[in-house]
């Protein structure tokens, strides 16, 4: 367990943010019917009504580029001022070749920068935020960019197929300023060796420990890390206007929030999982973008991501006056969620290239 800020805050904030959600959707009930399962039981069990599906020409890189461009619009800075770029994902399109170099070139960033692809299941994006905070806070760079993006990964017929979705979010991290979107007050992390979810090299789909993924994995890390955050900041649930937790489904974050003492009205604005599914590294970050759609200056937000394997990163943020001007400079998250086109299971299989032909 570690707090990277310690007793000396780094005085950094979110200068700009951007989200991207693919247009295509498949309903959970259509997947259930395909596999002979009860659609109502599936929808009620996971709380996921439909999920976002990347098209044939979309992957983690294209999703990251779109989110990054929106984040730069809100930040209002030249892309050449980005000194570091980190992309967290479970679905980088190349096993050996960074996604970040392509994204940096696409957004027009200069060559004088450091780039790295991160992997830590669904919290790789927040790990990128923490790295950017350290570099900005130390004065090594002026601005950093952290992205969490993923595509749908789930074996045909597996429980993950109902929830694993595509989408992502990008954040420009810069010096603390009231013209920012939000100030990052504090961050703290917890990490253990809890193998609840994994994919070995060469395997097309991840595997998971079923019920094991909940109690000793997700809930332990999310609840304890959030408690640690509130303890170190001297806060309680009622001090926050909104709370965002990683969303593998709808029931997990709702249960975690209830356990911690948060009210449903604090959590509901960030629960995007019901309408777009679990976007892995983009999950909690898209939830934060959704909260930024409606948050007012002075609102406090607590965000706790979770990554299988396992770990959690928690952040305490305060919304800044700059959000009012910046909010409409790029599409709202809710607008991206509502922009959709439904596809059937056969099209979904085609788009996700799930058919493998023997040579």
C-alpha cells in the first residue's frame, strides 16, 4: 500500500479530458438467446443491458487517438507540449510495438517525449495518470497524457462476452490551476498477488476465476483502497458529491458503494456500464468523464479503479471553475453513449473476428 503524494502534494490537476465510445452496440439479450440462456436472468444478473463493440477499423490505438484529440481540445494546449504519453490497455494491437508511438504521431505530438504502453488489467489507465502526476509535479515535464482504452475480449459463450466492451478515455495532466477541469488532491494504491483474471501469451481470450473474482479480489481491493483514501484525506462518503468505482458489471460498484456508505445518487451518474459494458482500462475513467458532464466547481469526487492480478488506485479530486468553459469544447460522454447503432450476433462475431479458419 502506497501513497505517491506522501505529505507533500504535487499540485497537479486534470487540464483536459476526452472520451470515446464506438458507435456499434449489441444487446445482452441477443447474446443470451444465441447461447440458449434466459435473457432476463443475464440482464438482471450483470446489470448490463448492452455493450459497445468496436468496428472492423477500430482498435485500442484508434480509440486512444479519438479520446486524446478531445482531451487536447479541452486542455487548449498545443500537442507539442505533451512531454509524456502512457496508454493502459489489455488489448494493445501489437505484442511487440508500442501503441503510444502511433497515438503520439496521430495527435501531432513532438519527438521530445517519453512514451510507454502499460498493462495492469483494468487499472492500467489510472497507473498512467499517477506516472504523469509524478513527472508534472516534479517539473520534469509540463504536461503528460494518460489514456485507458480497450476492445471487447471475451470467449464465445463465456460470461465475459456479455460485458467485455470497447471504449476509452484520455486525460491531460498539468500544473494545478483554477482553469483546469479538476485538481487531484491525493492518490493512493494497493497491490497484492491475487490471480483472479489472466491471459497467457498466445491465448486469444482471457480466463477468470468466476466467483473468486468478487470477494477476495474486486471487493477487497476497491473497498480497502477507498477506505485508505478517506483515512489519509480525513474525509467521509458525505464529503463527496460523486463516487466512481471500476465497473466489471453494474452490481459490483453498487455493492462496493453501499459497503462504504455512499448513497446511490453519488454513484449513479458514473455508472456507464449498463449502457456500454465493461471497457476494461477505460471503465472507471469513462465513469469519471461521465461525472464531468454534470459536475460543478467545488464538487469533490472520489475515483477508485481496479485491476485484476490485483490492485486498485484511488484518487480524490476537486472540480475546478475551468470545467464550465471546457465541458462543451468536445463531445459529452453521454452524447457518445447515446450515439449508437445496434448490430446482431453474427455481425458482432464478424467485427470482433471471432471466427478462426483452419488452413
